[in-house]
C-alpha cells in the first residue's frame, strides 16, 4: 500500500472536523515545502537595511544617547 493510499484510507475513517484539520495540515506542509530554507541564506545577506534610515544617522554613541532620551 502506498503512502497516498494509506492517507486516503485513514482520511476516510475520520470525522469531518478531523478531516478538515488533516487537510489544513497537508496544505501547511505543501506551503512549507515551497519556501526556501532559512538556514541556507548566509547571515551576511540578512544584515543591513537600516543604513539609509534617518533614525540611525550619525555616530553610534549619539544614536544610543538619543534612544535613551526618547522616553523622557
């Protein structure tokens, strides 16, 4: 018996709410398989993104001081 046949057999014995949950899970697994593996992306590619932000313009020490005073 193939996996698909086993899945159909099990699915045919489930009550409707459990069958809906099984379908949701199967769709989740299909979507997960389409997404790239996060660990295959080099960490260096995830860096940056804030270098053009007006919030982080200036020397690191002055940025830290400004952030500390933000809630005063």
